C-alpha cells in the first residue's frame, strides 16, 4: 500500500512539471527588460512625484507644495524584444546601455542639483565631462571620455574652451604642420593630424563637484541594485525640475504656494533650460495628474497648441531663473 501511494505521488509529480515549466516560461516572456526602451510615435506619458523622493547627499528634498517630473515611453517585454529580433516591429528598441554620457542620471542628476544650489547662493564649482563618439579616423576608440586635450586637463568648461581655442594662424607659412592631441579617461594617448577632434559627435556635460550626489529614490526598489539602473541612459529631461526643486528647498522659498508644479526640460551648468522630446505626451500626463502649473522649454510651446490641458497653466522658460521668477509671482 505504501509503495503504491509513493508511486502515485511520483507519477503526479512527473505529470505536473510540464505545467510548471510553461508557467515559468510565460512569466519570463512577460517580464520587462529594464535596459531597453520602446520608441513609438505615440508613447505613454507618466507623471512621477519628485518631492520627498529626491535626495542630495542623503538629505531629502521636500519643499512646500507638490512637485512632479515627467517621463515618457516604457521598457519592452521580453517577448516583444524577441519578436523585434525575429520579425521587427513598428516601434524600434533602444539599448539604454549605449546612451550618451549626458543622459545618465548618475551624472546629470547631481549636476542639476548643483545648479539649483548655486541659484540658492551656494558657492559650488562645477566640473566637466567630454565624451566623443563615431571617429573619423581608423584606430581610435569608438566611444571615449576625454581627460585632456592639447595638454590641457579638462577640469571645467573654461579649460575646455581653452583647449579647443584656435591655434595661432600660420597662413603665411607654406603647408603648416597641424596636430591635435588628446588623452582618454583610461590613459590612452592619441595625436592626429588636423586642428580639431577627429570625431563626428562631441558631447560636453557639466558635472557636480566631487562628493555631491543627487538621486531619485523609490522605496520599493531600495533593495534592488539601483546604482546599476542609474548608470543606464534613462534621460535627463527632468534636470530642470531637479534644479528647481533643489532651489526651493535650499532657499526656503515657497515657490509652489499651495500648487502642484510639474515640468520638463534639461538643464545646463549656466542654468539654461534645454529642449526635450515627446512634450505632448508629457504634458498630457501632467494634466492627468492634476498639475496646476506645467513648466516647459519656451522654444517648444508651439508643440502644445493643439493639446487640451484644462486646469493646467503652461509656462515657457529659457533659464532656471525665469522659472523661479514665474513661480515667485504671488498667487491670487
């Protein structure tokens, strides 16, 4: 009898395992791929709370009012990536691991927070990162971060401007010998003929001072390897809002005045607000979230002319100071 029951259990176990395999396979195919991004003509927009989730050197940034940053798109599912590899799709996939240096939150978020602190009166000196891509000469690294150019260490934007400044005019000398030298962050040294960097894409990014960190935290993800996710190219279009929220906290100014403030736009070291992508989708997400004010790059206001945003006042700005001044106006 005992032997018969054991055989029955063993048989039941053998019959069950194919179903377990199928369930596990289905779950695996429906998992998102965090290092990929779907690029579509009509992407979904999402509004995320910023205040209380942004930290600067572990200090929580939580000024009065409600502050929201906006994202767009989504990671694809494993099954979508497989289908795209086999048959292709109308929504191409972008590998975030290959993204530009300027789009990495691990660098852009601290830099944006530094801009906000500078506007609040903090004496902070920004650094600079220079990334080159797509070489025009064989034998050069396809992607590199530069440490020096023409013997000038790239410590800040002033050093960069000095390094790439035009050389003395030798037009009166027959066939002058021009050369351009640079050193990568890994210590590789190169010297090439010509008067400029032999790369088609040269990107510069203002960096926060050493020791200053800023990041957006999600309690549900704290036990996951969040630093790995931060190093993916997740975009920098929330830079203006990081700077603005940091300014509001550091200055003690109640810019929100009881309002829900949403916004999108990149930020440069001098406070200039830069253009972003997929503005209509982000604006709709802000409106759905109940934002009273939406701050966007002024040069893109025309993209919202046909977008219904009832109850949301749209403000176009070109600099962080313009955003501060617009919000500081007393609310009736």
